[in-house]
C-alpha cells in the first residue's frame, strides 16, 4: 500500500474544519482500516502489558474521552494500537458539539466552554462497535459527565443514573468532574462532590450485592484549571473512598476563557501529574492527559508518575503513527527500568 504523507492528508482534513473532519474520520475509519489504508501509518507494537485497577491494559497509551464520544468506531480506532479507549462523555441528556478551532502553529485546540456529550442510550446502541476491540484485549472506559451544582441530590444522581445503565458495558468508568469547565468545579461545591463520590461507591456496592455484578473500577477526571488546593483535597477524597485512578487533566484555561487542549495544556498537565504523584505516593494510579503530542511527552508523563497516558490533540496534529511510537517508547523505557529486555515478539498493532 502506498504511504501518502500524513501532512498532505492533514491539510485536506484541516480545510474541512474540526467538526466536519472529525465526522469524516469517524465515519470512515472502519472502512479505511479494513481496506488497509491505515497500515502504512502503524506498526507492530512491542508487548507492554500493565496491570492497573484490576485490569490488564495491553499497553500504556489510551485515547482520551471526547474523540469518539458517541462510541461509533471503537474497534477502528483501536486498530491504531490504543491499549484503552475512553468513550463519552455521556450523560442522561445529550449536549450538542461545541465550537472548536485548531491552532496549527502551536498545536493546540481551543473550544468554547462546555463539553458535548452523548446520551446514554446513544452510546449503548453504538457499543457494538467496541466488541472486536474488547475481544482482542483492548480496554473500554466510559466517561460520565454530570453537572455539579448546589443541589447535592441532583449532582449525585447526574452520575449515578448513567452509571446504573452503563455498569455492565464498560471495563472501567470515569466520572468527569469538569462539568465541561476548564476551571473545574467551584470550591464551594466540595460538599456536593464528596457526597457524590460516596454515593457512587455505595451504588457500586449495591449493584454488586443485589445484582451479583462484578467490581467495576472507577476513575475520576479533573480539569486543568482546577486549583491545586482543591486537587489535593479531591485526591484525599479519592483515597478515602478507594477510587481506582485519577485522570489528570482535561482542558486548561485560555486567556479568553476558552478550554485549551494540546500544547497549550502541556506544562499544566505535567505540573498536575507531579503534584498528584508527590501527594499520592503510589496509592492511587494517575492517568495523564493533556499535551501529549509526541512519544517523548508520553514518556515524560510516565516519568512524572503516571501509569497510563491518554492522547487526543496529538492524534490530530501528529497522526495515527503517534500511538504505536509512543507505546513503543514507553515500553522500551519500562523494560529498561525492569532491567529485562523482553523479546521483541511483535503482536500486530490491533488493540
Ligand atoms: C474537542 C474536544 C472534545 C473533548 N470532549 C471531552 C469529553 O467529552 N469528555 C472528557 O472527559 N474530555 C473531553 N475532552 C478533553 C480530552 O479528553 C483531553 O483530556 C484534553 O483534550 C487534553 O488532552 P490533549 O491535550 O491531548 O488534547 C475534549 C477535548 C477536545 C479538544
């Protein structure tokens, strides 16, 4: 298969604008994968399984929430080599896609505040797209977003109602505490957040006891603009309620108040991973998100204390090859750390 330079394809996609390009890629990726068009951009991965949250992740690299928010083509995207894919955000009521612009020179994405989300029903309908991926050992996360407001009952129900419906369909669930805002939740709502965390854990226990369901790992995602004191407070809550991981960070705050991703989020993402890593001392896994645009960025997050990393903007600016390259770079480093170079037995890049 001839390899068309990624820059050329990227120029065409950028001409379409972000929303149309996203729709175009998501509607066609399964077909391109089956026809072998993607093969020249990916390669066989080194084996690098990692046990985390009671799950076996095939490698450290995941797709961040929002890219395939309706779970339309999980297996197609999985073919790029992702060890885990987080779909959503999902909520009881769908919210339309937000206006975003791509800042090509700085490799950043700027969106208006708020996050588009899919309805639970839509994601449940689409989840058959994940079957092949999960059969191959890929890990499926579902990201639930709920509005954090003054009303504690309303806040916790916004997370618990989708959790009940999605429980049987995910390998893990992420509670997205950003409410779609890059500054995260207001410190005055700590009580509502703490109660929600408690209720979510109780609901999981209830589902296990009354319906015989297995333990479902639950992580929590925080915003890049959340202040450090609140982040550390939240980390303590997650330890107290025995959550399974923290995802840091979602979008950061731009000068004009927009939600920034990509390179513009890089420094804050590293800062937060370091802050959490020092505070948590290995007692809660960290999943890094934000500004991971190159294999070195992925390695830097792992060095800073992350167990897994998630890519979003990197896929847009640097193409599908980034997944396997980042996975291999981290795998090499981890194996060197272990002092044992495993045999480089290729396993087709097909998670
Ligand atoms: C257009 C867009 C939509 C997003 N939608 C979601 C979402 O639905 N849920 C979520 O948790 N994060 C969402 N995010 C945040 C990403 O998952 C990721 O955390 C963030 O973009 C930082 O990673 P990056 O710098 O690699 O892009 C979205 C980001 C962008 C740019």
